[in-house]
């Protein structure tokens, strides 16, 4: 994460977590129908990138209830769909993604197997 000038790294990390889960720039009428806390992404750790000024690694966790079971497309759209053009950031790069076995087991796999 490279925040815009004047944006603290904690705010940039929190903005990424919010924007890629439940955050939005507009009022959505469905927001009042459920508690959003259950679905919020959370930035739980930030560390500086060694040798790089104003660059940080932001660790973000998402609740599995945010994603549709068996849908890789839904998961990736949620995580990376809209955040890469986010105004609070100068730059953003996804470097690692860890999927819990309980969620990866919901993927059916390729319909015709894997050929090497």
C-alpha cells in the first residue's frame, strides 16, 4: 500500500479493508437491513517495506460470510474489484492471498479435470 500524501498508513489499510468489503461512497438502502460488522474486512497489521519510503504491507482479513461459497469469481471481485482505483491510495498491489481450507473445499474444481 502506498497512501496518498497526508494519509496515514493505518487509514489507508482500513480504507482498503472497508472498500473491499462493506464500505461504499454512497448511502445504500439495504445497509439498515443487517449488521455490517459481520461482513467487514479488517486491516489487522501494517508494517513498513524495508528500504522503501511511504510503502507499507497491510494485512487484511475477511469473514468467510462475505463470500459466496464455491465462487472464486465472487471472492476475487470482492477483494480486488474496486480497490485498485481507490483515491486514498497512490498504489496498491496484492502480494499474497491465503484461503482457508474450509472455504477452498467449497470449490468444485474444473469440470473436465486437470491436464498437464
